[in-house]
C-alpha cells in the first residue's frame, strides 16, 4: 500500500474511501417524476407527527420508544390475564 500512497502523493496508504468515491460519483438514470405508489401512500401519512418526532432529540425518541414498548408489554399481559379468566 505504501507505493500506492506515494504514487498518489500521500503520506498514508489509500483507504477504502478513496476507492468508494469514484463509485459514488457514477451517474444514474433517476426520474424526478412523482412515483404514483408513493403519492398514493403519502395521503394517508400524518406528516405533523413526523415533524413533531423529528423535533425530539435522539434520547427523547428512545425514551418514547421504550415507553411505547412498556405499554405494549402491559397490554399483552392484560390480554393474557383476560384469556385466563375466561377459561
């Protein structure tokens, strides 16, 4: 690797990033026209909830997720108790 670095005028060996840049610079045929499937789903998405969630810090989002998980677990336990009591 040292000869490659020297040939490139660098003091360190070439890294994976140097190999990735040409691949990332490739051009692709991408249509900027709206995708009808995505447009159909967008009408059912409440974007205000997404915006509010994105205002939270990462830690706040994790805390909300953990609270949701605790609620789901409690609902599972309540459903199991209800099924046991019916028997």
